[in-house]
C-alpha cells in the first residue's frame, strides 16, 4: 500500500481542491471536512474529530490542513504525539486580527490560542505569501515556516490573445458585511460611481449585502452572484482591468488568475498582493488623499494600454500549480 494522507479543511474552496489534486499525485488522500458553522456545532465537531483521530491517525503518513483555527489543533497534536508529518497551510485569515470587522483567528483570544498552538507545533507551516510568513515569524517565532505561493492552473484553451473589452472586473466571495468591507467592495462601488461611463462587473457577491451595508449599488455595476469557473475564466479573458481593493489580502488567487488572462491589475498596497503583481499594473495606497480619484485615474490609464503579455508570463513563471507542487514536496 502506498503513502496515505489525511486532508482536513472547512470549505472545499478552489485552493483546497487544488492542493487535493496535488497530493493525490503522491498519496492516497482521505478528505475530512470539519463543520464549524453554525458556531453552536463546534463542540460536537471537535468531539467527533477527536475520536476520528484517536482511531484513525495511525493510518496516515501525512496530515495536511488548510488554515490554523479550531479545526487544526487536534490534528496537529495527534500528529506530533504519533510522529506523523503535519503540514499546515497558513492562508492569512488565521494570523489576522482586524478588530473593527471581527475578522481573523486572532480577533478572539480563545480562537487565537487554537491557531497559535497549531502553528507552533505543526511540522511545517506553508505560508501563501512572504507577507504572511513575516507575520507568522513575528507572532510564533519558534514555529517552522516557509513560503509556498498559491498556484494557478494553466489553461491551454486560453492563449492570452483574446480580444479585450472595456470591463473592470472584481471577484470576491461575499455573503456577509464582514467580507463586504474586508474585500473592499465599498471601495469598488465608489470607484464605479466615479466612473459612471465604464462597465464594472462583480462576481461572487450577494446583491442583498449592499442594502445591509446601507450602500446604494452603482448603476453601472453588474453583479453576478455565482459563476462556474470555466465561465469566470472566459470573463477574465474578455476583461481589460482587474480590481482587488481589499483591506486584508494574503495572496489573492483571483488576482493571479486574472493576470494570467492578461487583465491589468489595480490593487491596494495590502498584504501579499504586491508580491503577486510584482510592480506590474497599478498599486494605490488606500491612505492616500483622494483615494477614489487615484483609482479612477489608474483605471482610465489601464483601459488605454495595449496588451501586455508580461502579466501572463509573471504568473506562469512564478505562480503556476506546478510551482506549488514542487514547493510542497520539496
């Protein structure tokens, strides 16, 4: 029998599915989805996880966990006690403390303890950006950590020469007020209002959040709540500009994917996003005066730029799924 891996996560996101695909190349992977929502379910989920690990940890050679949180501590401790390798992916939320929006594992003292101990005793912490790794080194100095960037799956059906339209795109999974502000959707909406003659498209956002936030949606902003990945890739290949105006962002896989499709990036100088763009596109300091006007000026310039194949090359050379695979198994 070959090597076996236990893969623990809370939500089957794109990056989680990507890592499962990577691990399956070398391991027989068993998936364990930890249910942490609603919160009242947490004690039962932890109890169930404890007994699962008690009777099954011996079966696995590697325990692989996405995010340091309530669901990561028991697997980390069981792995340490039984001498199993345990890789913990630090995605950014797990080392964040944004008190104003109650965002991040470190925004709660109890939750912070789970995250801290998980990071401290994991065999290796795989940080999705150098920005995240610097934070890990600062808050858990005795931890073992390295940077392993998220990876974009290279799509051969898009050669990067598709005709661009004057669309300003943003992708953000938003269903709560917390996510609305963390992802900077209020900023994106203000930008759309400032540029009423330009088409803006927002993918992944629940339209009702605007009403809950007390913000009127810009008339030129189109919202697509749900879009399958193949259609999203097609939309990216048609869009000229990609905006990510987050208040917190550890990496932004959507940003990297958009650049792969030759979208000109417009970002805030936040977290790991400047590592992704590498000086390409436009990076605006959110603390600058006339922030929205600066964004609008950047969009106007970007819309007039010719096709820049350096965007796609940067992603292929630095952030492909194959690069992540090599780093994980290194």
